[in-house]
């Protein structure tokens, strides 16, 4: 009897080890974890069903290639791909072209990442402000903690009495207001 129990225990142990020894990595729900997906942030999530987020709206616009390049250089893609909601004032390529020659190229240098981030964060408000709901003189505290002022002029929304909202595009995590000037934070 004792011999039978030992044989039974050995068979159970062999079965257990045979079932649990695999050369393939474990997977969850049919997908295996890779270093690529484990290091990707919110921007790495593939979703072909939902509406575009604010970053995807900019990426899909031929008029915002400079802005997209800057957002990537400042490593803000993941932050702006999160749930938000965000109001993004998105300068066009033509708006960046109005800056003094060499400004954009200088800001894109790795050593100027902090300065570039500050400028880009000055274009983002946490919350959704639709153009039709703007009140004249409204102040918004931007992500970089500086304020912008919204005013109504000739039926148009102005940001800091300089940039005009020329179009608005809703996104899954907020709204993108296309503007015709780059907003520069106040000097400190």
C-alpha cells in the first residue's frame, strides 16, 4: 500500500511538472508581453475604434508637422495621449514660421528640452473650453502654471490678444483649437 502511494505521488508530481514546464513565455488573453509594449506609454495603445485624441488630431494634420515634431522632442506625446480632458491651442506651421529665424531649430535641441516643454505646456489647459463658450476676458491657468487670457474680438476668439482661433477640432480627450500664432510664456 505504501509503495502504491509513493507511485501515485510520483505520477502526480510528474504530471504537475510536465504541465507547468513550457519553453514559451506565459501570455494573457492570447497576447504575450514584450519589452516594446511594456515600455510604451499611453501613446502606444492601439485603438482603431475610438475617436482621435489631441495628439492624433495634430499628427493627422499637414498644417501641424512642426508642432508634432516639437511635442515629440519634448517627450509630451504620452502625457497628451492620456484621458485629459485637454484644451490644446495648436499653432500651425505658418505660426511657427513667424518666429525669428532659427528659433524652432534651437528649441528642438536636446539641451533646450525644458524651455521647449515650458512653451508647449503654455499651449495646454486641463479641461475643455469650447470656443462658443468663451467669455470675454476669461483667464485660463495653463499646464506650465502661467495664464492665458481669452478675449472676443469681431466675433473671433483671441488668445493673449495675439493668436486667433481659426478652427476647432473635437478629440476623444479634449479639443484642439488651431491658432495662427505661437504663444510664448511671460518672462520670469
